[in-house]
């Protein structure tokens, strides 16, 4: 029974013995990279994300809350925002495009504390009735609370800028211009709803200013568990089916990166590499004299006296460089002066001989060759 061989003449068993170690190493590396990517991956990203260290992110605020015993869960999944909200705080970051049914599901979760950061008009209608966007923005500046909200009074002056709101009489409105305010609190049926129109107050770039950190801690750190929800933009045509699992799970991107890395490793391993230099015997040995004569015939046939003269002069000047220790980048004037001092020749004639115009006919070319030969002999003569 014959043994099947591969294209390179190896049997299947031999190929496996050769490949199993590299394949095992590649598999271990890919598995390690995949585990590291999954463990170090951030659950959220973008502006006001608790995992973002950008100036518009809020990683500093998330760290501050965690240092004070608050368990922060950053998420982009609506399912995390519609679970049981008893004795928990839900922070809804700005952005996204939740429809009315999504906001209603959040309302039905009965969160003990809701923090809405620059919410949409739908969010205000469902979660903070009576609070309306004033369509007027507050200029950036330090403002006093000017209200009776204990958390704001304890925090003192903070830096605010952005959207302001009108609030019903039962609400506590702070940090405004006397008419419109950027922080509004509603309390009803044991639930607290805070509406914040200045998200930049709690970003990494502004958190250390004024009493911003104190206000963030007082408003948001009311419970030991905080769900930090970043709504995503959704296709309205498929919003009715948004409760189902996504077509492409988020972790697929990690698998794709791992497979791409594996393909790269295999390509490097299997790719052809340049081996050592191998001397290849020439079919015919061509002597240097024959090469020179062949080039001379080509110059003569094409009447390239200028190139022939340039080659003769370049060879002669190279010998002069070596004989006198003249640098290769020396100016023509320096070369002529050095050779003139050694040979006693007229510098003007030497310049014409070494750097002059190309000869006009074959006789002149022969004369140039002879003169250059004499010059190099004089230089070499002791």
C-alpha cells in the first residue's frame, strides 16, 4: 500500500510531525490574545462613557464613585436599564435614539433614583413630566446653586454650561439664571428624578473645577449600585424587535481580531524567506579587458565621445585622488592646485585636461587619452 505524499514530497504523517508544534504554538498565542482582549475590553465607549479617558469621557467620575463604595456598571444594553431598580440608581447618558416604548420600559422598572443627563423630549415626557427644555443655553461659568436642594447647597459653586430647563413649582431647580436652570429634581411616589443639562460639568476635563466633583458625588452616589446606561442609535424600522438578541454579538469582533492575528502569524511562519547568498557559476568568464574593449566599441559606434571622455577623465581623477590623498568631494580647483604643485604643470592646462570640454573628433579623443595617461604616470613616478 502506497503512502500518500504532499506536493513537496512529504507524507501526511511527516507533514503533521513538522506542523504540529508551530500549530500548537500559534493556537496558544491566539488563545492568550483572545483572553486578554476580552478581559481588557471596555463595555462602553464614546462621550460621557465611564470607560473613556478622553476629555469628553467620564472615567474620572466613575473612579470617584467607586472610591466611595459605589458599584458602577457601564452598559450599552437596554436590558440592563429595564431590570429591577429598587434601591439602585440609573444614570442615562446623553445621546442615542430610544423610542417612547424604551423610555416607558425604564419607567416601569421602578428605579429608586433616575439621573437623566441632557435627556431628549421623549425622556422628559415619560420620566420627568412637567420639565421642559427652555431652548436657551447657559453660557459657561461658575454659578451658585440658588436653591434649597441639600446636595447642591453642600457642593457650592459649580461650572455649568449648556441646556437649561423650566420646572414645575413642586420641583427643586438649581444652577440657573433665575428663570431657567440646568439641574432639576423631581420627587414623587418614592422615586427621585434628577435632570442635568450640563454633562460637561462631570466630564474628565471639568470634574476637578469648582465643586463639580462634590455635586456629582452628592447627586449620583445616592445608592451602592449605579447602572450607567449609554443609549445607542437604533433603526426605527426594527425597534419593535429590539428585545431580541443582536444579529452579530459584540464579542464576535474579538474573535475576528484573534483570527486575523492567527492568519498573520501563519503567514509569517509559512512565508518564503531569503536564504544565504549562493555563488552561481557563470556560463562564460568575461575578462575585464574584453569588457572595456566592448564598451569602447559601443562608444565609437554611437560616436559618444563625450561619454568616453568622461569615463577617461573619471578614471584619471580617481587615480589622482588615491595618489595625493585628495578627498572624493574636493572641488575641481583644489584638485587642480594639488596636481599642479606636484607636477609643475600650468593649472589652466590641467583644468582643461581634467574638466574641459569633450573632444570634437576621434583624434582629439585619442590625444586626451594619451595626455591623461602621461599625467597619471607623472603622479605615480617617485
